[in-house]
């Protein structure tokens, strides 16, 4: 991790993202507005405790808290381990249990940039007829869903899905300032028509995902799960997306699939997904059974 910008400049940027004045932040952190001003202008170099205190009240992600500490001349305090690190074995086991426990319905784990980390066997519903170039690691689920070579052509309500995902990604860019997410957002915008995004159907209780698969029209709603009290950068950034059948036909389809071949575990490491051997060949070795 390298020091790129002064800590005061970074803190001021985070304060602006959260829509706070110096006085607002000072009141929340129980320090003087003058001290906040001195930190932001570089007249005062904050202690590591003060950096973490301000970061906590600014809801700064763990990764960026480390960056703030380094910018202030301190050592990072939050570890960042790869998901396959032995220290994260218990967390990886939990993820596997969640994903397998959700079968026969699709579920997957993604990182902060929507790159797939792990998935269960039912993920094939989103991989059918996908261009092989999109299945090379890291497999980005946002791109896979909205790219013309992904599963976008099979979405019966693509306009609705775009109208939900693009603002969601835009908010994430605004909240994090992540340059790669910003580039992804601009890329995804280019795949759809210009103009206003389709509004949600007022009759829906949640965004439905309607997709054609193996001659059937399936309909899902989804949930997102995160680790509630992560002390590792990698864990804090993982989200598990679980897809539930939104109608009886979809539920019956997956129950019939579950009654077929024996289950297999689908894994992905560093953005790779697992699946059938035919997809392994098509995806340049991406998948393994």
C-alpha cells in the first residue's frame, strides 16, 4: 500500500461523500470543528486513533481506513487476506454452507467489484449461451448480466433489471470513489439505450428477474447477505446473492432439476466459477467439475 494523497484531503473527500460539514463531523466524533479543519488542511497530523475515530463516523470501508492510516504515516491495522488463506478457512466454510444450503436455487458470492468468488451448482441458469470471453476470470456478474454477450438477451425484463442495477452501481461509485467501479458503470451504460431507465412495476413486491432457460421462463427475487462484523478487508467486501423462486413454475423447475444428476460443488477462486466440463472447455479452463 502506497501513500498517494495527504490524509486530510482523503478525509475531506469522504466527508463530502457523506454530505457532512466539518461541524457535523466534529459533533459526531466529539472533537472540535477546528481540529477537523486542521486535519483536513494538513496543519495537524492526526494520530492513528483519531484517523480511525473519524473514519468510523464517516462509515469508511476497512480497505480505505488502511489507506487513511498509511497516508497519515501509520501502519494499517486491518488485515487483508485472500479468501483461500488458512486463516479464512472458517469463513470460506460458512460461505460454502450458505451456497450449498440454498440449492437447488442459484446463489453466489461476489467481491466489492461484483467479481464472482464462489457459486453453487444452480448458477448454470446464468451461464447458458454466455460468450466465452465473459467467463474468463474474473467473472464480473454486473457485466455478465447486462452485456449483449451475457445473459441479457435471455432476460424478459432487461429494462427493469438495468433500471435497478445501474443506479445501484452509481451509488456504490459515489460512496466509494472506486475508479474500477466507475469504469464498469460507464461500460454498462454503453450497452443499453439512451434515455430514462424503465420504472419498476408497482405490482411487484421486489425486483423480479425473469429469464429464459432451457425452454422455460423462470422468475426470481433475490437477497443479499454480508458478514455482520468483519475484521478482515476481504470478508467485509464479500456479498452473497441468493435467488429465490418468485412463482410456482420456477420452484417446480428447480425441484425437477435437483431430482436429476447427483449434486456437485461449484467453486470459484480469484473470480473463477465452477461448473460442467463442457463449460470448462468453452470458458478457456475457467470451470472445473
